C-alpha cells in the first residue's frame, strides 16, 4: 500500500509499505477513504516530537471503511463507515475511566506517533470499539474528517479548558485550523466579544466570516495595545493560545485580565517564559491539555443538526498520491491561502 513515511527531521516520502494486519482481538483494519494533515505533523517533521521514530507512517485523522475486525470487536462490522478518533482509548484503564483517554495506559495519541497512522491506504486501529465512531447516513465525509482532531481539540483544549462563559471577552491567538475550531465552538457559550489575532490577513478575514467580532494583525507589534483599547485597559477573560511558539504564549500573558484563563492548545517544541513576577497576584489560571476527544459524540450531533459547519475549514483537496504536494501547500499556508487539506484514496 502507499503511505506517507517520516524518515527523520525534514524528511518524508510517499512509499510502498506493507498492508497492516490484525494483531489483537480488539483491532480493526480500516481502508482509508479520506484523511488530512495536522499542524502536529509539521511539528514532527521539524523534529519537535522525539517519540516519533524514523520509518513511521504519519497521520491521526480520517474516515474509512472497516476491512477486517478482530474477534473481540462487537460494535462494528466489516463494511461499516467509521470516523477515526485521533485518540486511541482502551476504555478500561484508570485514565480512560477518568475521561482522560489522551493518557490511556495502552493507547492515547499513538496513531502517527508510536504506531503507524492514517496517511495511507489502510490503517490498523487498536481498541476499535472505543476508538471509532459510526458515521451517520447522509453525513458529509469532509466534515467528518474535521471531527477526528481539530474540532475536539479547539473545543476541549481551548474553550472548555478556558472556561468560556456567556458575556466573556475571548482572545484567540492564532487563526489556523485549530484556532478557527476554537472560534467556532466558543460561540456555543455566547461570548460577548471574540478577538482573533494572527499575522495573516487572509486567515483573519476567514475568522471574521466565522464569527470573530474583532480581528487584529499582530505584524506591527501592537497587538497588546489594540487588545487593551478594545477592553478598556482590563484585558481579556480568556486567552487561547493556538500556535505553539514562545511569542504567542507571551502575548497571551500580556493580554489576560485579572481572574482570567490562559488555555494553551499549541504544540510547543521549545521552552517559553512564564511571567509569574507579573501573574502571581492576578488570579490567573493556566491550563494545558492533550485532546481527549471525549466531546466527539456531542460535536458529531451538533454537526449533523446543522449547528456547526466544519466543512468550511477545508480549502484544498488532493489525491493520496499527491500527498507531497499537499504537505507543501499546508506547510506554506500563508502563500497558498490554505487551512485544512483533504486527501482522498
């Protein structure tokens, strides 16, 4: 089968790889229909995640059709169309029972990380019963792919961890796909003002269309000044960091108001400075999280009801054979005006 293989920092190739086979009774082998590329994949290619070994098939998102199931799989059958969660959950360990499957003792984020992932023609899914979701009839395939990772990530790590509530002023730093997912789901809670900050005018215009009340291009270095002007000098109630670099985390610390929440989503590959000399007395809550994807059923119902339209995050479509071109497009998002790309088998 064809698959996108990581060959070390800065190196990737489309290769012929062995088709995966069942290993455990709880496994399923899924024939991929559609997948996508995540910002985390770009971090892997930069060498930011040493857990990913050379030779790994990347990818942790997508939809497909079940090709084979192990004897212990009871919820699914061959031929079922399924949504693949980015988080593999055994459903039985202490972490899973605490609704924290991101730290599952035998699962968690393993697809495209410690086991082969979804940017391939086939993928093996451990613990299929608790790591796959049935796709409803009449569901839009492209929208379903957005439910694998970015929508639950933006919602759980940004909106829920940030404790967004009605009347809040929320700043989202980063208008990439995950930041925009946080923007879409922040609107569940009737925030009074949603400020989106980015360096890219195109993405800011998209954010405006998606519901941002204010947009700020931070290229001029005056983002803090502009946020303070919009908040009567008080700062924001919630600052969501959706990039994963030191400068954006710094910005969140500078714009947060007393009693506020800083919710980190971004994948940080280097250390950042925590300004406790300023924040210690300000009643600030800082949260981090690896997505658990426990809100996927809620988000799936919301999408099927037409209340949430994640398909609008997709800007480009490619065949799996063109995945190297897709990576170039996604990796140069500003030049290509790219958000999410869809890869079809």
